[in-house]
C-alpha cells in the first residue's frame, strides 16, 4: 500500500470528503463490533486479585463501620463531667480501674469517678462519654492525672460513623482501586464478583514469517506483529496468549483455531486477509463460523475481518505492522474494554497543534504517529518520521496517534488535531 502522507499525494483541502463507497467508515465499523459484544460472565475473586477489575454488582454491606463506638486515640475513657474542672495548674486525678484493648470481648462498664485506659480502635465502655488523649495525662501509679477538660464525645468514633449498614457502598461498573479493596476488606466483603480480563489468543499468519530467534532468509521476515499485539493486549488490561506463527495453509489454520478456542475469549489474527491464492483466513473463518469482511476507511489500514467461531469473537487485522498496530488501537482495544465492563473504551486524548503540514488520503480517517511536547501555549505534535504502513520506526518515538478526519486531506501546520495518547502525559 502506498503511503499518501509520505508521498504527499492528496486532494485539496476544503472539499467534502467522506468514506469511499467501497469502504466502511471507522465509526460505523467499530460501533457494529461493540453492539455485538457484552461484558464477559462475572467471576468471584479474592480481593487482591480484583484490583483494576470492574465490579459486576452493587456492594451493600450488612454491617456498619465501626460496628460499635470506638476510641479514636490512645488515652483514658472517662465521664466528661468528672474532669470538667481539669487544668494544667489543677489536674483532676482519677483511679484507673482497668484497661481496654482492641481485642475481642465485652469491655467493663465505667463507673463514675474512675477512668479506664483505652487503646485506639478499642470499644468505648458503657458509662463513658469521652476519651482523654494520653498526651495530656500523667500516670501516677494506680491514678491518672488529667490536665485538660475535654468536651463530651471527644475522640469517640460513633458506630457507623465511617460506613453505614444497608446503604450502597460501591456501585456496579466501578473499576476497583486500592481504597475500595480496603473498605471491602474492613467489612469482610470477599470474594467479590467482577468481570474478568479477557483471554486473547494471537495468531500470526504467513509462510513468510519466521520465529524471533531465527535469521530471516530472502523472502522471509521475523514475526513482529505477534509480540507487538501481545503487548497491546496487555496494555488494554487483557491477558495475551501469543500462539505463534501459522503457515498459509487451510489445514494449519483450522488446527490453530481448534487448539486455541478452548482457552480464548477473543482471537486476533494478523495477515492473510486479502483474496490471494495463499490468503486463507477469510475462507477458514467462513467455514468454521461467521465472518464479516470489510475494507475499513482507515489509514494505515487495509482489509479487516470480524466474526465468531463457536461464539468466540475473532478479529482479523492487516499484516503490515503499523496497520496492525493502528487497527488494534482503534478497533480492537475498545472491544476488549467492553468485554471487561469498562466505560473508558478508548485512550485519553489531548488537543495539539501540528508542527508541520501533512497530506492525507481522501476518504480515509488517518492516524499519524506523533511526538508530543507541552509548553505554556499547550501541546504540539510532530511526525515521528515517514508514516508508511511498514515503517516500524514510526512507532518507536510515538507518544500518540494524531487523528485526521476523512474530510481533511491537506492539513496546514498549526492546525489543532485530536491526539490519542499512547503514553501517560
């Protein structure tokens, strides 16, 4: 595929350009895929394993936190009226009748005119209405001298002060964070039901591909798509299974699907989508299940497939490395997030000014690999170099993908564009 950006081929700006009649618009193709997908069946997980996953149901605790009145500090449980006259010059002295620790058991009742030593988190005894901090007291054998008159209720956590029973604590659809895990653990709400990370099997097709550890001979190339897509799958918070290279052979493709369907929630193939004599992916998918082939109006891009085999969604991506990379980001990543119950289907974006003029092909939505810089005036985006579909080096320095709509073909320097972030800003 020629590279219109690098070659400067394009139509004059200002013309009304839409996706070509023989192509499917990017948004329409993506929405068609997303409409076919639902979140995976929820599973029960231990709390540490649920971090980062989406909660499948509301969490409503049956108990409060704290469950009883408890002390917020180390100190002495007292009756506020008994120490209302305490001061630095004239401390009030009370007999220490015992100690309450944060351990199971019912604490003794406090009798007026006495104090009970109490630890942080321990239940406040009946009869006490305040806790005096240990820092404003002095132990004198079996007596404690109190130098400050506290307010009634001071340093006491009310039952349910933190979390109230029978009220919704966390809403379904939330992606669990460490703070959520802490609250769930404190209330004993484990395990939790979450949508799992989809298991994604990656098949690199092509008899011209060789393994990474091999030296390519004339006419062959190392498989870069498999490791690249596995990395992108992991960045999408899914689980990647790189199944290796499948030769341009119908039987080999059928066997590859048969051996991987049992442990796959999604299968992604790369290459073998054209109508050539050795391109069998479309025919094999049609034989095993259902398939919808389309030329999507995306640059870099090419033929794409989406279908199902035994209920498992299958994505067929172009074999050119950069085309596969961009197609995954625009079409597959949102689908993997949908399966996880995520709301943030696409990457975050920023608005940036192009530092140079570009020419893009008519009727295609173009995604340019760009470097980003930020200064007082905002973000700027510069091409990473030649933008060919085969130019892997264009990905090396890419901070984002600058999106050029189908309606634009000649884009002057200084134009503000949307950039999909590949790295955190």
